[in-house]
């Protein structure tokens, strides 16, 4: 026994209109006045540079580095010093470990 009867089938009032596929890229909607070629610097070789809020960022070695900041030390110098600090800390830990092993070897004898 059918739930709604044999003669009562579902029929929509009208067919829905077909939709056109929209472009998945939003690059076509960008206005040339918003992003100029010089601002994005797409024609240059070398590191990627971008200006945001009056500050210039450079993408080098997998990191964004701020340039042209108002601080006394540049962001590039800070990043270099952090990397050097990490290397020296690792070297110091290795030397402490080697020193401890040598002391253990002397105490066994």
C-alpha cells in the first residue's frame, strides 16, 4: 500500500534554472588599479617582496623578513642573530654532553 497513493506523485511547480559554472580563479576579478605590476614586483628575479601597511616584507629561505622598519636593528640582522644563537646553543649542549661522558670515563678508571 503506497503511502501517498498511486496517482499523487511529487511534481515541482517549475523547473529550477540551470546555473553556469563560475570561475574558480579570483584573479580575473582583480582591478589593475588595486594591484599594480610595480607594487607586486612580479617582473623581478630574486626574493619575493611585498609592501603591507608601509612595511616591506621579503621572503627568503622559507621565512618572511621585514625590511625598512623604524627600529635601530633590521629584521634581517635579528633573524641572522637568532639563527646564530640557536647554532651556538646546540654546540654548547653537545660540548656539555661530551664533557659529561669524558668525566664518566675518567671516574670509571
